[in-house]
C-alpha cells in the first residue's frame, strides 16, 4: 500500500479530476492550487514524506549514502555520455534530484532569482544562434510577474529590490538575510571594481511568515532539509495546504510506470507501483506531470503506444531534447581572518552586472556571481578538498591546511547560461535497467562552446574579484571539458506556440494530448542565469490558474 | 592571480561524487545500519566487527600518517579505525578485496625493505616513505577517503571521537548562530557599511 498521508482517499477505479506526478517545486504548487480550487487531486510521489523533524546535520548520510538523492544503491542507476556516438557509462546521479515530498526544493540552496524581461525574448533581441534551439519564450516577463509575486508571498521570500532588478508589483514579504563574511568580501571587492553587489533573494525566511519561523542560521541548507521549516520548500509551504484542503490525497512511495491513453487519444490512467511493488492504475480526467526535467521526459518516452509511437506528447520529437544544466565556476580565496562562511545560508549577496555579456565578446552568455563557502560548509567535503592551494593531500602539512582552510576562505561562484541543443538529451538507456525493470535514465551532455566561453569569463571575473578582495592565495576551476552532471534539469519538454518545435503550449498543455499538462524544469525555453526554482514555481502557479479556468469551462 | 587548479570535487554537487578515486564510489557501504557498533566496540574495549587485531593496528597506523598527531590530536585519537571497521563490515566483497590486497602489498613492501612485515612497526619516516610510493593507488585513495570520512562525519558513526575532527578545522555543530559569524561581517557591522 501507499503510505497514507491524508484523511481523504480516492478509489483508483473512479476518475479523479487531476493526477499530479511529483510533489516538488512545481508539483507542490499544483497540488495546493488545484485542490484549493475544489478539484479532486491525487499526488504520486516516489519518495517518502520527510518533515523538518526528520532532517539532521548528517553529511555522511545525505552526501555519501543516498539519504535524499537516490543512486544505484537504491536501485536507481543512471548513465552518462558526452556524445551520441559514445556508449554511456554508469554514473551516479548525473541527473541529480531529491526523492522525497517537496523534491529538490527541500535540499536546494534557496537561491531564488527571478528571470528578467530579457530572458523571455533574448533570441529576438540578441539574434538566434546557428546550430542551437535558442528561442523566445511564448510568454513575457510581464505575463509571469504576477505569479513571481504570488510565489514571493505564498511561500515566503527574503530580499531587497534593487534599482537594476526586474520590476515587481509588490515588495518582498521578508527583509534580506543578514550578510555573511564571505559576502562582505564580495561586496567590498565588487564596489572596488565599480560593480553593484546587492542582497541575494532567497526562499529562506529572515523573519516569521505565514506561521513559519525565521532562519536560525545553522548553515545546513544546501544538500540538507531545513530542521525548522525556515526554508520555503514545497514540503514546508504548499503540501500542508494541499492536504488541509480535504481534496488532495498524497500517495508516497509510489513510482509511476506510464500514462495510458484511451480510444479518444486522451490520457485516462496513471499506472504506478507502490513501495511493495504492487501495481495500481489511477483513473483520472487529466494528468499533470511535475516529475522534473529528467523523470518527466523519461515517463513520456516510457508511455509510448500505438497511438503515440515516439512517446506520449512527443510528435515534435522534442521530448528529452534541449537539456540545459546552467554552467558554474568557483574561485576560492584564503584570507588572514576567520570568515566562517559555513555559518548561515549559502549566499547573501549577488552581483548581476554581467547578466548579459556584451555581444562584442564574440559569444553568447551571461550570469550572476555570489559568495559562498567552498564546499557548502560541510566538514567532510571541505576536508576532502583541503590542500587546495597546492598543499599535500595527507600528512602533517595537509593537517595544517585543514586547520585554516575551512574557516579562513571564501568562494566566489559564477552561475551561467546554457544554450538549448538538440544533442543534449535525456533518453532511455538501451541496456541498463532500474529496480523496476525500466530503462535507466541516460544523459547525453556537452556544453556549447559559448557556454564554456561564458564560464571562462565568469571564472576570470571572479578571480579579479578575489584579487580585489585581498585574498592571500587563490584556487579555482570550472568544467573546461564540459559538465558531467548537474542538479538543474531544464528544457526537456519546452513550452512554445509551434507544435513542431515544442512539447507544451504557453499554458503547459501538451500539443498532442489535450488533458495532459507538463510543468517543471522541463518547461523552460532558455536556461536563465542559474537559479531556476523560482521560475519553476511561478510557472506552476500560472499554469494552475489557467487549468482551473479551463476545467471550470469544461475545456479539459 | 589564481595560483592553483581546484580538484573537480569542488564542483560536484551530487552525492558520492567526492569518492570518485576510491573504490567506495562503486557501491556505497550500508554504514547507516551499523553506525552505533563502533561506539559500542570502543566502549566495551571489545573486538572489532570485521578487522583482525593486526589489520586494525595497520589501518590505525596508516590513519595516523594521513592525519598525524602533533600539538593537536589526529586520526588515531579520533578513532578513525573504528569508523573504518564499521564501513568494512557493510562493504561489498570487491571493496574489502581492494583494501585486503592493498594492505597485503603494503606489508610486502614493508618486508622487502625492513626487518618486519608490519607497517605499524616502522618509524613514521619509514611509513611516510612507503605511503608516498602508493599515493596514486586505489587502495590509498580508499583508505584516505575513509580516514577523512571518519574524522569529519557525525561522531555516532564511530570516528570523530569527542568531535576531535571538527575541532581541528574549527567547525562547531550548532543549530543557532547569530551575527557576527566571523571577522569580516563583524567589521562590516562595526563600520556601519
């Protein structure tokens, strides 16, 4: 049996209004909105319902034993290759995401940048790029803005509007988080170089909001679940409201195997296994896939049928294509005094002066820079990297480096664009199977030369900032030879007006199957500059709004 | 100027990635189920779960060279070998074999150069010299990873006794922090920036 999470239960053989697959950033919002509007909703989530009291400062479990992100040990192997001409090799969590109610919004860093007006129309303004699927979005910033603001207030976001920020219809509900030493160094260096550092917007509460408490600055955000519910995850904010509506049944430990269609071509059932491996099929009037940018395309491909031979909703062939990771760079500096960047949230300042790089550089790209601890403030990961300034990896001198590097360093990180490419994909591995016998997720990815050039730009720029900050020593790197995995899983079922080059329309409805909706990281048309969760949640609020109106008009 | 190239580990954000060079990466040991055993072992002064007395002594000697004892405690005092005993108890045969064969090689090297077959009997200078020779091996990467994991994981997993590892790096496991967190934000506040 599914582990019951709620008093309302729906029989599987009677159609509910909506089945939502996945309970993460998008799925949680969908569940809350649709159930709150009075529709009957079943949410299927493969992971458990962990709550604040379940989380611990346990790096060994979470980072090394699959505590949140499952891997081959839990029966979820994956494969990776750089090119379609290679045979993919087993890779742990190349497509990384958390398996629990709330999905990766539970363990993410909380960085919560909005996209800007330019992101939605960049191909028109900047020009298309040969050999890529770089395109405008079917919606504008202005259309999404009310939903960004809805996210701000419904889940709780802390920040401060800057003069260079995209326009907003309401202020942030919570004041900015207090600055950390790593960001004092970034802010001073940025100002010295004539840049405009400003408080980072984060989905972490700086003050009580909607009945949840303020952050207590324990430092275990990125990679961990918040122990006091100050992080504004779907689990902490949306799921409780969905369950309280009396119209939402959350079934955890349930892994969806396929979506079936009836004679009319519409989706009619969602087939899944419960934790014990018993197979069920939930009848439904509509299906909402919010399973993330890796699992959503896999499920569509696994749902191929005579009616949908290329996979459900895949007449365009775009399902699984255009995978975008966002690029990243990091420069670590050693400082004479204690920084203690391991305390409090990951980042409290951001520099967005390089949001759009000048086209005269000869490549497309842009991004943001923030200050952090070099290894998320985690002791074990930090120690594994010690000796980073050229010191030995063991022995008496390694121990000396251990004594200063954890506390006396700051990292300046770049977060950058990725171009959508037909060759960067999520597909079904032809040989490797998961514990259910399904083809494993296969990732094929190589950063576009412009993406690598953009990373190089940010790497050099953060080096200059580190110099200006007065670092005694510097070390750093970026994935020059291309990334081999990430936790941003974007673009694989993109939105668009043209059914030939997109998977869903501007309201997240499948071009092919009228009662199938898809909303998660896969919906993004372009990558943004590196912090996608805010946009995923805003898209979900907007999509839900339109779905509710359509359903009420009988148009689903 | 950026003087040093950071290890790829800096950037790997998903689980298990830092273990790439060690054999532990292939299959994760189920230490979660066995975490309390090391402490019991230590408290009872009893036998190790997996290691023989000789193996325990050898791993302890290696651990003591990876994070040595000087003015401050090292991996020996932190009880790294108890964590290792735990991990090995739940490791897969392939991983145990890597460690067994690696240790046997190290002991063979010891016997070829010195009057003993036991690494633990050597002076620290002799030990460092032998370990330097095997720095690039999977065995060394694995034992290094385990010693560091022992030293910096939660004490309940068997190493990091009395939080000695955390004290070494200046990590304090608190739930509540308030500003100032360090020197620079204190200075920022003092100057009213």
